[in-house]
C-alpha cells in the first residue's frame, strides 16, 4: 500500500509539516526512469526519489543521497530555488502533488503501467513531462477533482466496496477476513465505514507479507512482520530498503534457480547423447572391421567397383555389402578407413570423458539446487553464489575462455577452427578480430581457421604452417598430397548479403602450399 491513495493521504500532510521553509536545491536523474529531487532549508535536507518504471513505481525518502559523478543529468531547471508551500494528493487518485509558493507544481503519478512526473512552472503553463511518451499526462491535475460516492449511493449499492476503486487488494483482503462476501447489505455498509475509519486514521503502520509480496499496510492483514509507529515518513523509510533488498533477493534467487536447472538439463542431455554415441560405436561395424574386410577380399573386388558383397567374419560370416569409391583403389579406401579408425579411438576416449564430466556437472547442479532452497538472505545468497563460481562476472570470464570451436595452442598462439558452416560464421563474424590471421583451404569447402593475434608479435612461420595444415585437414582436400591454403588478415574477409552459412569473400590473399595434417597425429 505504499502507493495507495490512503497512505498518500497520510504522507502528504506529514511532508507538508516537514518541508516548511524548504526550497528545491537540485533535480536530476542518474538511472533510467528515476527522478531525484533534493530540498533544503539551509541547515537540513530532504530527498524525494521516485522510481517511475513499469507497473511498480516506488517513492522513497532517503535521509541522504550521494549523486554520481557520471551518467547524471540535471532536469527541470525552472523548479530550482522555489519554496515548498504544501504537499497534497489528488482526490481518490495515487498522485502526490508538490505545490510551490509561486504557483508552480510537481505531480508524481504513482501508478502503473505508465507512472510519470509532471511539472508546471505556472498554473497556466504547458506541462513538462518526465516520461515524454505518456502524452495523456499533459492534463494531469487540470480537470475537476474526482468525487467519492455519496452516502445515498453507498446505501443503494449491494456491494458498496465496488464504489471505492482506490481500496486496492489489501483493504479488500481485510473485508474478506471480516466476512464481507457473505454479509447482508447493511453489515457490508458498516464494514466499509469501519474500513474507511481505519484507513483515514491508522493506529499504526505494518510491514506485511501477503500473496508472496512484502507490503507496507495500514491494516494488520496477512503475515505481520513489523508494527511501526503512526509516522508515515518513518514507515516509508523503514519499508523501502527492506522491499528493495527483498526484490533483489527474489530476482537473484529466481535467476540462480533457473540457471542451475538449465545447466542440469543441458548436462544430462549432453551426457545421454555421448552415451548413445558410444553405444553406436561399440555395437556398430567399426571402420577397422570394414577396412579388414576390404583387405581380406581384394582378390574379389573388380577395378572401379562401387560395392561388393563379402562374408563378414566378424559376425559369423553373415553377408555384408561394402560400399566403395569407384574413383579410388580398394587399398586407398582401406587406408582411409584405418585412419578414421584411429580417430574413432580418440573419439571414444573423448566421448567417455565427456559423458562422465557432464554427468558429474548435472549431479553438482542438483546438489546446488538443494542448497539454494535453504538460503533466505540476500547477503548469504551472494556469498554462496560467489563461493560456487555462479557470480555473473566469473561466468562471463569463464564463457570468454570456453570457446565453441576446436582450439589448439602452438608457440604461444591460439588457433581456432570452426566445426561446421554455422560455426564458421560465428568464428569469422563475431569472434575473430580484424588483425587476426584467417585461413581456409582454397576453392573447396572446409573449416575457417583463425590465428589469434598477440599484441606486438608477428605469427612465426612454423605456427602459420601448422594452422595452414589444420585448414587443409579440415577441408575437402584432406586426402590430397598438397593443398593450397588462403591466408589473409580477417579485415579482408567479408560476408556478402544473402550468402549461405560459412560463405565469405576474400579481398586480398596469399596462398601457402602445405601437406594436410591431422592435429591428433602430431603430439
């Protein structure tokens, strides 16, 4: 109820008394949707801070305020130096009105979804809006004041509470607790009058939790956490820091929970994929078995054959159809399969490690989720987040080092290799710096390769040759005896409009001839 009409009715006269003799000393903003007004009488100061964002605007009265040196903009220069006359509230509305002695006024519209601040240097002057996009507020406070229901209208209404849209959900909760919904019309009217009396002259203020939200209330409903003296200024100063801290806690707690749940799901899915791939490798025909069958049946394979049926001695001599390349000899096909079999062993080892690593990560995330449910304070939550490396700054640094490419180190230089067409685009268009060296097998499809530049150092020839061999190996020319590789600074590589994934145009280049090399065979 901190923005409720009935609380503002209590706050306005309290501010009027406190601001006698005060003048506006400063008015500025230093955060999006924030308006800060500083007032002083020469010896004391008072600050009004209005956060005018979204559907939850917030007015606070900090006892002191330190203005930032940067990103701070002065506002409403005509407001400065004017003396406060009274503080009021528009009848039956959530608009706080600051009237000045010379007729100027500042209206704070404290309800969503479009809260605003409106300043008029004179009663007949055009309005100046804080939120320029809300043009409807140009006439705020200019029309006749809204009138409340008369006693006759209340008596004629079966549900008199409906005539008070300013009640809000907390007073309506109080009415329900008093049996309003099942009461007779006469009893309903008595309950409404009783409620109005408590709202207009509250005995105390209460910080409550209702509907999962922390609120400042004029009524003891929900779970009462604190009972405050009937001083609206002191009550607001006690409530706002608590609310902001809890909002931050709830937001960060929710973000951590979603983050851990997402990581657990991704790790579980990745581990399942790795296990499935391992199963396929273990139970399917391996490259080595196929190569052995080809070599054992060379005498049966005619030149230029595209396929041949042989007895599979690995599976009880069952017939098996082997596919061949008509353009190469069976011996060359078997040689390539033996090379793939060696890579398959490496893949099996890598998949086993990945599955175990991702399963451990999923279990770790589930353990952290259990711990998270027991953290109820913001300070404890942030310390726990930092302890477990879940701090956004730590994660951003980790994300910068964990790149989604094949990564090789050679001579102190980092070499990045794209994994597919989309990954090539990501590497070249987003990760590569303009001075990095860019390599690609010439005139064929293949991976983009980038050598990260080190300040003040040129790339040594051995490193350049190594990267060129990688570009050749991860291309359609990997089985050629020699492969031409394009080398150029990344700034001379551009992607044409409408080009498919991985397609680029090279404006300047030099060409190296290298032997394609598998990085796993060089250690």
